[in-house]
C-alpha cells in the first residue's frame, strides 16, 4: 500500500468582521482552526488560539497528515478546516468551515511536490459565505507502508520528510 505525506499550513482568515467582535467584560473572543481529513482517515489537529491583527485571526501553523494514495486518486479525501470560538462555559462554538477536495489540490498543480498557496470560502452553519481561509500545502512523493502497518493504520518511515 502506498501513501503520500500531506503538509498543510493554515495561515489566516479574512472577511469575518462582526463574528469575532464579541467582547465581554473579561476577555476578547479567541478562535482556533480545527483541521481534519475526512474520508478514510480519522485525523484531526488544531491550531493554537489565534494571534490578532485587527479582525483577522492569524495562525501560520503547519500540520502533517499521511494519506493513502489510492484514496487520494479516488477523490475520497477532503480537507476540512473548521473555525471555532473558544468559550469558557458551554463548549467551543462552531463559526464556519471550508471543505476542499484533496484531489482538486493534487491535480491542480503542475509540479505536485512544490509548496502551493490557496484560499477557500468559509461557509457558515446556515450555508452562507462568511469570509476566506488562506493556507499553503505540500504533497510529498509516494512511499510504501512499512511492515509494522496494521490494517487501515499506516506507519510512516522516519525518512518521509527528509526528501
């Protein structure tokens, strides 16, 4: 079974004025991005709380995922970036999300193994457009799974990012 490493760097969000302006007496609203690959994998990672420059949260936070090459070629994997507001009581609040098919990112490059830059609409829970999320991404070359892999899990060799 072949796999490919996918590196994504969530940079910032723009155009969500009014969403993050909630300020109570004690603190300013803080947001983070929850990034996952939907389809075959149950991989989920989060950015730290955003640094602010006006109304636009900034992270510049790199993340790595390992994708099955067969699922990538079948267009079965989607990059999901959810914007969430950190709350003290009642759990974190879902603000918006972007869904980007990984096959589109993979096929849209002339040289797949270069770092590429992209933006995508953020959609609110009601389905309306709520701004843009900016990110960069990189696909590595393909690698064979090691002997320690079990069923659906993939064990990546240590040399996967030494290319």
